[in-house]
C-alpha cells in the first residue's frame, strides 16, 4: 500500500480572499483538473478554490458546520480543515485503522468524482483524510 501527501484543506468564510492571497503572495497556480471533478449534488456545494505549487495542492473551502450532520458522519472535514493523503489501497488502510482501534468516518465517493474518502482524527484532534482516486492509477 502506497500513501503520499496530496493536499491541505483550509476552511474559510472568504474563499476568494484566500485564493487571492495564495496566488499573489505565494505564486501558487490554479489546479485545473479539479473543478470539473467536484460533486455538488449530494456532495459538497460550498465555494472551493484549488491551487497548487505543481506537486502539492491546497483546497480552499467554504467552512460548513453542517456537513457531518447532513452526511450522518461523526467527523466534519469542513469545520476546521484537514490534511489529506492519497493511497492506492483504501481498503487496506481502513483495515490498518480498525486494527489500531482508530475510528473513522467513511464518506465514500462524496465530494470529488471517483475519490473515495475517509476521515479520522490524529491524537491532537486534527482531521486527517485518506482517499483513493478510483479514476486514476497514480498515488
């Protein structure tokens, strides 16, 4: 099972200002592959900007305190943000969490077309995402 850092998600009440900041201050570029991959019907319809340095992405998402309630999941990845890793074997990673007694919220293919996502907490309560892109062979 391979795993690598994929993106960091920052939640904001002003996505446009965040996008402007990261593009003009840090010279990040828009990530062109993701806007068309978003699932908004039944997924997450909030404002989002996707930027990248060419290797790692930043997802700048509108804060949504109700996502966990609407999806019946204990963990809300859009309350404070999260760090995300991509794997090539999400089922093996779920088994690892279960073996270690770490509970997780399984969002399935929810916000991004083809991405199956789970979310859990690290020891300090930070939200961590691990996902597998079923449309791509790349990790």
